[in-house]
C-alpha cells in the first residue's frame, strides 16, 4: 500500500514536470532578443530546468504531505478546520471588533496618511459590496454592471455641486435618487432574465454608461473628466489652511492648528458612517417582508408567484435600493477625489465588487468586510510588485475557493425565529 | 347560475398544434375535495397551470365564485391569481425555499398582507407598532399551521433539511397561509409512504372541513383519491371522459379502459 502510493506519487510528479516543461520551455526558455534588426533566439535552458525541478519536487511533496489521505492531520484539516469553525461561530464578535477597531483607527499611533488612504478606499469598497450584496446576495440577481450606479452617483454629485454649488449633504441624496432611477431603468428590461443572461445584460449596461460618459462631451467633458469638484465641508466649515477674510474654517472655529490630516480623518469618518448606514439598513430590511421576498425570489421565483408575491416590484426594489447605495458611494468618491473621469468606472471595478460579495459569502455582511480586507489589502501589500499584484489577487480568490467554497462566511441566519418572537 | 366555487367552462389549451386540453368543463364545490385523475400526459397539470395563471388558456373561461363576486381567472396573470383571487397551489416537484427556515417559508406566503402593514417598507423600517402587531399575528398564524402538521419544533431549521414527507406537508400549509378560497394540489402524495399518506389525508380533510376551503387534487395514488374525494373528474388526452363520485369512478368501464386498455 505504502509502496504503491509512493510509486504513483513519483509518476505524478514526473508528469507534472513534463507539463511544466511544455509550458515554460517555450515561454521562458526561448527568449528572443532583437539584435541588429534581426531577431535572435537566446535559449535559457538552465532556468527552465530549475523551474521544472521545482514543479516536480513540489508536486511530489504536496502529494506526500497534503493530499495523502493517511495523514489527514495535515495543514488543510487542522488549521483550515479551526479557522472555518472560528468564522462560522464567531461572526458577531468579528463584526463588533471590526467596528470598534475602525472607530479608533485614525488615532492609533501607527496610523499615517498612507494607511488612512487605504482605509478610506477599503471602506468605499465595503460600502459598494454591501450595496451589491442586496442585489446579488439577497435577491440573487447577478449584476455585473454595478459600477454604472457608482458612476451615476459620482457624476450627478459632481455636476450638481459644480453647476449649482449645492453642498455635499444636499447632493448626496440627489445622487442616490438618480442612481436608484438608473437601477429601475436597468431593472425593467431584465425582469424576465435570470442567471447568465441577466449577467450579460447588466455587464452591457455598465459599459453603456461608461461609453455614454465618455462621449457626452457637453455634459461630462468626456475623457477629460470633471475637475474642481467641491470638497466636503464639516457642516459648513471648510478645511482650508488659509481662510478668506472673515471666513470661518474648521481649524479657526475649533481653535486648533491647521493640519491636512483633519480633512482626511473627516473623510474617513464620513465613509465609515455611510457604510454603517448601508449595513444597518440592509440588516433591518432583510427582516422586513420585502427582504424576505428578495430571498424567496432568489430561492424559487415560480414558488413566489404561486404565493402571490409580485416578482416585478420585488426585483425592481432590489435593483433600486442596491443602486442607491452605489450612488451614495459614488458621490463620496467624487468628493474625495475632486476629479472624476470615465476611467475610474471600468468593468474591472464591477468585477472586484462582485468578487468581494461572492468570496465574502453571498448575503453575509461581515463576509463582505473580510473579503475586502483580504483582497484589497493584498493588492495594496503587493503594490510594489506592480503587475504581479493581480497574480496575488487571483491567488487569493483561488485560496478562498479552495478552503471556503461557499464564501468566507457562508452561514445564513433566519430573519425571524419562533423562539424569539414568541418570548417577546 | 350555479353556486359552485369553481366553474370551468369549455377550457382549451393548445401548444402549437398539440391540443393539451380539449373543451373541458367541470366544477368544484366549496368544502369539497375534487380529484382530477387520468393517465400520464392526460393534461392534468396543464389544467392547474391554466387555473393558476402560469399558462394563458387558449379559449374558455374559469370562474371563481366568492361570496359576492364572480371572478374570471383568465383575466389574472400569474402572481395575481394568488394575490387577488385567492387560488393557491403546490407543485408536483416540491418548490419550497430550501435555504430559508420553515417559519420564513410561511412568512413569505403572507407577504402581501405584511407588505401593506409595513407601509411599503417605510413604516417597517421604523418598527411602527401596527407593523409589529401584524408581524406577530403572522407568526401566530404560521405557528398554528406548524402545530397542525407537527413541525413546530423545527420552525427555525432550513426547509431544505426536512424529510421529504414533511416538505410535502409544509408546502401545503404554506399555500394555506395565503388564506385561499381554492387550494390546488399537484400530486401531494407522490413519494409518500403509507403512514405519511394517511397523515396527508387527515390534513386535507381538516382543511376541507374546518377551513371550508375547496380542494382540487391531482393524484395518482388511488388510496388517497378513493378515500377522501367527494367528486372525481377523469381526463384522457385532454378530454373529460368521466365524472362522478369515487365509487362510481372505480366501476366505470370508460375509466378502466383508459387506464388498462380494451380487451380485444
């Protein structure tokens, strides 16, 4: 038994070496160099040999220690299981710790400008993930064009703020309403679609909005983007180092030294509050009839119809509310950057947000946070490696899918329980 | 005008050139169980799909007589048949919401009522007392039905984790939670063992006698049909070939011929 296993492992690793040779031989081994206008081949067989040996030996070792059934106490079972168990049972504690941590985060000793910027970016993604979680996680409508609503929110905020000079707190709800309207606009034609078909149409919708923004030059300034978007003020008090004559600013009003970090910290808390509102709203609405209907629609649309649930209204509200939060996040993005252009709203953004929702565990609020920290954090850590960071991003996805195939936090809690409601 | 609960008149359903239901007329009484039987492919489920709005009938009419109104079910499209006319149905292959809890399944059935109470979600967001009261009532109704089918102890488990027989019963009481006038059951006894079928009979008789709900039943299990039906309609190739009481049906030569063929 032991000997046979050893033999198959050897065979398997030799085969792996062969595949590695076929792959890396031409790609790495045959390097072409342009010399005197002639293309020459400079073979690098040593490197290929090293790669092939590493692959074969690596495969042999993993066969021996990871996939070996006799040694079930390997890495996957012990560490993996305890992490899985921890995530499944301690969801609430994780959430509470995360909230406390994020509130005190700006005042921690090691927090600097760079970390704050990353934190703000992560929170924006978390908010987008929570918004999209309504559409994908609860209503089960795979929306690949979510970034369109983010763009609509950002542009409507920017246009209203630039042309009418309205403040952030007025433009924010307007941007949300605009995005929600676009959500309904997308919702109508796709009412009858599900699954793959829906995904394709929403993907096209996302691209349509981006191309519209790119070409409607009179309104959006096309590829030049919109500049000079007003920065948010602290309830009417701007953040400025040199106030105009007679103008109250944040630091003069509170009598503190001017520090550029003040604005960053304010932005941080702003997005934190917006994200938490999204979260609370989702948690609450999940327990209302509409939220339950969303989940029922995800489970079985025909059964919903047989019970008199209106699938049209139910889907449209999911699209509209999801889009509204995307719009809020978009206006925050616009006010933080002070500059927006269609480049910020490409398909890759949609894909990242969908990845966050799916990897976090569909419908799980805490899962979205964990997935964001993991994925966006990893992209940031690998920033110095430039294009390799996408490999890290892909690797992270693969790891999550191996260890948590249904998402980081996959357990679903019922929205209403008999014990609780009868003991009230 | 007859005072039957359901009057189906000259119902015809064609799929292209295929005539699935051919000029079918029958009626169903309030607080009676009417069974529709027939060999496979006779068009039984198609009748249900027309009644409950999943198909648009090609011709004919289906009238539902409530206390003081007469509704033509043909005018309602899919979900409105359940919402406005109060016709509930179950499915041949169980269609629960498997990843939602048993209680949630029953709460979704009371969606329209709760949706109104939640003021289209706005009042619900602020926990308005009227909504909280309505929601508690809905939980009580769910609990009432769970007590009847003996699943109260599993109320908070996923519906998909229930044993098959319990899923069947849950689907029936879920349909009852919309408070229907007419309950259409598509092969509720399929896959049940003898004990479970007996329990099903008890449940259906309870619904008929205590809730005064008309039941339309498609069934292959003759022990269920013969024991509880008040009236039997036999279909073959989309046509009605016989109707009468359970006993008459059993002895009818037409029915025996349809099921077993003729002796040559």
